[in-house]
């Protein structure tokens, strides 16, 4: 009877310690995934910022070209009106 009771206590102890180890492993895995997600989000944010800056630059250049063409057209119209 004592051996059975000691065996049961031993098994219960193993189960309890396994649960703690499992919880620790799950916690570590959760933290690792969280860190990886933060890094991925930071990387994506940097890429988006770069793309936005590039788009702003391209849009600004396109607007400048359009403004130049509008000025040239306005000058042609003024010259045509004078004739």
C-alpha cells in the first residue's frame, strides 16, 4: 500500500513539474513570437515610410513638370493673343 501511495505521489509530482515546464515553454514561445511580430511590423513600417517618401518625391516632380508645361502653354497663349 505504501509503495502504491508513493508511486502515486511520484506520478503526481512528475505531472505537476511537466505542467510547469510546459507552461514555461509556452511562455517563452509566446514571447519569441511576439518579438518576431514586433520586428516584422517595424520592418514593414520602415518599408512603408520609404515607399511613401519615394511616392511623394515622384509626385512632386510630376507636379513640377505639369506646372512647367502649364506655364509654357500660358506663355504661348499670351503670345498668340498679342498677334
